[in-house]
């Protein structure tokens, strides 16, 4: 991560193509501003506004606060920019997320700390999904930096860096603009880094700076010229040769597209490889919408045990699988239960290629690799032919009885009929994940959901942002009642913007996805009158139509109304569903994820926590036997302090631990008295401890899976008088930094 505060040298991008293209394969283009230059407009605020327009942003999602009001004035004054006021910062961030999925880049503006920390969750989600978002924060007056003043909207300390520190872990670049001299450089570097890295960036602008003219802004901003990263040609050639050899000897290879096809701008190259190779073509759950489902060799979604019918059988029985841009996490792997073998996998990431258990090739762009590979592979349709032989068309839900309570599978059968190239589907976290995965997307139909981060409530803001960007599509959002309660307010913003979305609110009385993972009373929520709530938000302003459906007849009537007479309205359809009416995929997935979550602690030595900055050095201590033999039985010999001799170094192994002590006087390290304790048979208990021994200038730290609490109490009892220049023992968390030195060599 790169942080810019004041005048620090410009950093260059570490990776990536320019921009984050939308799923349609387009490119986030850099445009010229149509605003004529006037010296009176040579301000920081107008420069930032013009830059946003140049990179393709025409809508900025904001929540006003006293620190950003002047900046908002200048954003509004930009003719090519529309300011969209949101109900809260979280939804503004989600809207920028949805906007970036369609347009290729998004932007939001909030106020200092109270706004910044509120939008942080949405920015973290965008970071996980590789979406470039320009997150702009109105910061304190530049004169307040470096003073001892306490400002409002802070935690009551004169340190203004809390917000910055929070953003450092979820953005690829941070710029704090507190003077005009380097503001131009900081802003341009931040925006260009977001486009090149396809990640969010953070820009804090002092509240007194946006309206002040400055010579650095005295001319129209020169359009960005962002050089795309190039593949290493020798590495590319070697990787293609190795991959072609790997695939051409396979009998029934398959291809699976993943979510990183987007950031690599490689969707079209992936399809070209599918065309020339003839391989069976599947998509991972989070890659749905990136691969055309109308392709003649498309076989469905590969999601382990909850794949679409016959897809997992073909993928997992293949003798070679090409994974392009995959993310293998606990959710996408259904609790780590995928039946895949690494030696059969060709994994293509945006900047590297991994072939089975063999070589890895770096500095290779996915797009270049796929295009070159498509010219070298032999056509092989065996896997698709096998799929065609075993495939049995899916059945339809059983016919509903008159006025029978509506079933969820019947709902999605009717949603399927609504899809076209002029629609886009937004699927909220929950059972909609699984039901929407089974939808067959026609050519041009958009599809978005947030699988890696999985933040409930995301879809309301994302629907707002996506619809604002994709004005040629009507968004169909499938949202659970629990998720809707988190972010419902910005239905108001959709109405203000005149959006025509169709929202299916699935009211089943709680967090259904959580129920299937681990049930409890906390998964039951207070039922709302959702249509009544939306009507209250509507309040006679804007075009809005709501209805409740209880049976299939109601649903048919509602869909006809939403796509006919009310096609120019925001349509909110509350679907009443039974609390236990879930997809079979969620039942299977929930049980497997539950099993993964409830795994007992590993009896072996634990590694460092994710917060550890240094690599773990276990010194071979992998089993309980290793710990007893090499750690618990260490001998510590110490010389008499009166003679002033240096202690012997650590020796061992030995079945005893000799600890020197004295029960009297100010000299606790008398050699004449010692206590010998056999600890080789002590039971191991604690899983998160580390013991550190220091001997004068020599120091060594051993991590251990456990040491009996009683032993630690005993040793601390004897060593409580230890001084700095004497041996000491202390307990620290396992993730603490491991210290190693010369004494290390004598204990191996």
C-alpha cells in the first residue's frame, strides 16, 4: 500500500491494465472534458471534478457534511457531473461499487471520520472485488494539521490520522491533500493508481482548499496517458509452450471462468480460447455474467456439490482443467470440499500462470496468455460431448394448486421469463445467491453479486449505482428481508433519480442463509410491512408501484403490471414465502460450510495470525513430540553473578528443565540453590502462547502449540525478580514477532 501525505515522491503502479472494464468487455475510457478553460475556475475542486469526468464518471454518490460542502459545490458546478445524494455513507459506497461494475470506475464523497468510517465497509467490499472507486473525503482545515487542537467528528484526540490508518488496509493508495502545492500531483497519482490497480483509493481534501485558485490548476487537465503493463515475452512463450503441452495430451479438458476475468480485461480472450479449443465451458459462481451462457459449449456453474446439474461431474472427472481468474475461498469451494487435484489444474491469474505441480510463470498478462494459447491448443470436444450424453433437461416445479402459497422455485421460474438483453440481475447475499445462479442469462443480460465479501444489504446500494450507470438496462434485484432491513433507506434515492428497477423482496422472516449454517433465535427478525414502508418513502413523489404476492396467480399479475402498465415506475414486489422454503443448493452448501466453520482446533503447532508481519519460524517444531524434545527439555545454565561470567548457551535436549532461583535476598540468581523440575510429561493445553528466553546479548524465541498453564505460573513465580541483564521468561501472543539470533544455532 502507498500513502501520500504532503510532498512525497510519486509511486508507480505495481500491476494491472488500465481501468476496470465492465462485464460487457468495454473499456473504462479516458475522455476529454468539455468545459472551456477559465482562470477563475483554476481551483482544486474543479480540477478534481474534471478528472472524474475524464475517466468516465458522470455520477458521484455523496453524503454532505461540514468538511466537504465547499468541495460539493465545485462538483455540482461541473456540467458533466451529477451529484447523487444518498441516505447514508454505507449506501453511497455500495452505490459506487455497483456503478463501477457497470461503468468501470465509481466515486463517492463523504465527510471526515464519521463519514469515512461509515463508508469503510463498502470500500473494503470493493477492494475484495477489484473495483476502482475514488473515495473522496472532506478533511479538516489545513491549518489544523500539526496543532494540538481537538476537532469534532473525531474520537476526541488531536491525532487526525485515525481515518487514514483505517483506509490503508482497504485501498491501494492514500492521498492527504493539505496544501495546494502538491495537490495536483497527489490527486492525479491517486486516480491513475486506482485505474491501473483496479482497486479503491482514498483522497482526503482539506475543507478550506477546494475553492482557492492556484497556478498548478491554471490550464485544462491533460488527459491521462496510462501505459498498460506488458507481458514478459520470453516468459509468455515458455508458459504457452508448457500449457499447450499440458493440455494437448489431456483426453477431456474443461475450462472454468472466474471473477478475475474482469480485472484482467480477458473475457473476450477467454471466449476465443473456448471457441478454438472446443473445451466444455463452465463458470465459477462469482464469475457468472463474465462468460456468455449462450456459448454452444457452455455447461453451467461449477460450484462443487451445489453446481448446476451435470456440471460438477464433467469438471471433476476431467483430466485437465483450465481455471481463468479463480478465487478459491471457503464459500466458493463449499467448505473446502471441491474434488479437484492440483496436478490437473492450469490456473491463470491476471499476472501469472501455474501449471499443475510444475512451473509457475510470472509477469504474464492473462489476456495475452489466453490469446497466445488459443493458437496452440488442439481442438478437443470430448468433455462437452460427455456432458451432452448425460445431460437431462431440468424439470419444472410442480403445478401450483389454485391460491396455493407461493413457492420460491416458482418465483424464479417466472423471473427467468423476464430476462432479456435489456435487463440485469442483482443477487443479494443469501438464498438468492443459489436461486439466481440457476437463471440462464440471455445474451447481453447483466449479472452481479458480491461473493467474496458477502456483506448483507449490499444489493440495495449496488442496485442504485448499477442502474444509474447502465441506463439502457432495467435492473431486477432479488433481496431477502433481512438484508433489506440493513440498507432500505436508499429506495428513496432510487425514486429521486427516477429509476425503474424491479425489486423482489423475499419475505421469509429472517436470515435464511444463516439458519442453514447455524440456526438460532438471532436469525429471526421483526417483520415489517415492507410495501407500506416503501409507500411511506414514496410519499407521493416520484413514480413508484408496490404490491404483495401470496400465490402464483398474484405473482403473474404483478409481473404483468411491472413489465406493462408500470414499466416506467420503480416496482416493489413483496413475495411472501415460507420460512423453510429454501433451495436444495443452500441446504447442501450450508451444511458443508457449517462443518468447515466448526472444525476443532488443529492439534499441530499453530501459525501466526493474519496480523503477523514476520514469517513464522517453527524450527521444525511440528508435532507434540518435537515440542517436548526440543523445547520443553531445554537446559538453562547460568553462571554465578559474582564471578561475572557469561552464561553457557542453551544446550539440549534433556528431559529436565533446570531453573535457578533463590528464596531470599536481592540476588535471586544464586548458583548454590536450584530447583529441578521434570516437565517432559506436562500436558499441553494452551494453543496460543509463545515463550521467549533472553540471555544477555543472545535471544531466541520459540513458538509452541501449548505449555501447561501451571508450568508458566511456576516459572514466573521463580523468575519474577529477573532484571534486564538477566535471563527472563514472558508470555506473548503467538502472532508476536519472532526473534532469532546467534543462540538459535546452538539449539538446533
